C-alpha cells in the first residue's frame, strides 16, 4: 500500500484529500505545519507528497528545496492558491514534480499522482532476473532506466526525478535539436504561455551535474535561436 503525505493547514482540504486517497487504497499521513511536515518527510519513507505552498513555520517551497538538498527523491505535487506563473515555476525549478492551483478537484489530484507514478516507478517485475537492465550510454554518461540511476565516467550522481526524465528524453533523441516549448509540453505536460525559464534552469542544473565544465558543455549544448541538443563529445 502506497503511503501519501498530505500537507495543508486547511482542515477541509486535508479531510477531502484523505477521504479520496483512502478510498483509492492509499495510506495517508497528514500535517498542517511546515516544520512538522519536513521532519516527517525526512524520518519516514513516503511514496508521494502533496504539499501546500502557504504553511506556518516553513513554506512548501522551502520544504521542497530542503528535501531535494537532502536527496529525498519522493515525488512532490505542489498546491498553490496563487495564480502567478512565477510562483508555479519556482516550485518546479527547485524539484517539485507537478503543481495544482486551488481550487482543484480530488479527481485531478489522483490523475496527476497516477501519471507521475507511471513515469517514475520502476518497470513491473515481469522481466527475468537474468535479463540485463535497460541502459542508455552516450560517451561517459550512462542512464539505467530500470533502476533510475545515472553515472558520469563511472561515478554515480544524484538527479531529481524531473532531471532524470529530462536527461533520458534528450539521450533517446541524441543529435536532435529540441525547442523549449516541446520540452515544456513533453516533460512538464503543460505550457507556461511562452515562459521558458523552467527549462533553462533545469538545463543548467543538468550541466552542473553532467559536464566537466558547465560553462563549456560538451554533451548538452545550446543551439542558439532553436533550443538544445544532446550529443556525444567530439574528443
């Protein structure tokens, strides 16, 4: 049974989400205080976190940032009452996997959760144990699609779920130029009316983790006026 952490200081929202999640067979733990939620997420394993932005003691943005710094990879769905694209982008920039603006329907929360689970859960254990993992390799970068691990020149690195998804998308399209709008649609599943900052920030984060010199990238290069391309280094 998957365990979900619901964090919101509005009792009616906690009650609504808890009822619908438990109805779907999830186990729910709730918190109304940001600091308590952060401590819970650090101390106990959760399969998913539904996190309000406006919380007492520690807001949802800070919680997300701190969890990612602690290498907690649990998928996070951010809830916000603010209808400002910048607030939504900020949450995604620091490691949240998706967002919903209040008011929302429980059905949409469940749909977003299931979509994220489909993208991030390991493959169903239907393959034989002696079959090799599904591996992508370009130059010194290796991505293990079965175990969600990445290594650079043999050294494992930490990627957030969204960074991993973005890297795999590029690696599967080696040598192809991909524009920002396509990345927003394919990786984040929605569009920000021309806002490309979230793409650029994630590209920057990937370069810092993948490239020997992020300012002079060899793998993930910019094609000015068009977008980005993932390539094998020429040397």
